C-alpha cells in the first residue's frame, strides 16, 4: 500500500487577523486600567472581561493568567506615554536627566492611568512587574563607579527602584509640592550619597 504524504500545513499568516488580535489585547488592557482605577481591592479576570465586553475565555486566550495580564499593564501604559522610548542612564552622571525625563512622562499620564496606578490594583501591577524593573535597574547599578561590594550595588538598585515608582512621584508632587526637576535632584543626591558612603566603608 502506497501512502501519500500529506503536505505540511502552512502557518496561517494574516495581517488583518494580527491587527484584530492586537486590538482585542489593547481593549482588554484598557479595561484592566479602568477596573483598576475603580479602586477595587483586587482585580479579577471576570471584571476585566465585563469591562472589555469580551468573554472570560477571550481574556485567558490573550493572557494565560491574571499575573500575566497585570504584568502587561505597565508596559502598555509605558508604550502609550512614551516611557518605553526613554534611554536608560549609562552612568551616574546621566541619572539626574534620566530621572527628570521619566518623572515628566509619568506626570503627564492621563487621569485614568494615574488613578489606576494609585489604586490597590496598581499595587498588584507593581508587585508583578518589580522583578523585571529591579533587574533593569540592577544592570545600571552594575556600572556604578567605585569599589562597591555586590551587596551595596544591590542595595542601591533596591533604593532606586523604590524612589522611582509612580507612588514616590505622587509623594514628591502631591505631598511635598516639588517638581519633577526637584524630585530628580533629590534622588540623584540620595544615590550619590549612598555610592559615596558605600565606597568609604569598603575595607
């Protein structure tokens, strides 16, 4: 008996389908931001599905878990605001200007995005995205000058991660009444003081 080999199925590649997938994904992320801005204690996949006017299985097709969806919120907001296009600082001397640009873009977020980041759901997003954020800041801290111990570099990276959250910016702006420029100056001063202290205490 002769078997005729079936041709391998070709991958389905449709620009229209890809565009629809991206539109649905964006709609889900926008819905997540609106749900978060509502101030509920915990963001749920069914609540996001209702807000996006899609089924719960559709949400899960785009985001396999709640953690995956929450992890995608901050990069989505960053793309919309242009935060993702800002270059990382390459040295301690670049830090102040880099911080100023980050804070100015964060300060320019629309009210809905700012409310979402200030909500309990925003806390969930920060927890979900902190490992990646800390790794990125850690790579910058690896290039700090001086004879710093690895533990001191990690400590400075953690300090910078905390000082540059949207919550910290709100504290500077809303509670201390200072500008993005002054906040950048303050953080630059703190990081330089930490680097100097770490260098002085090396044996």
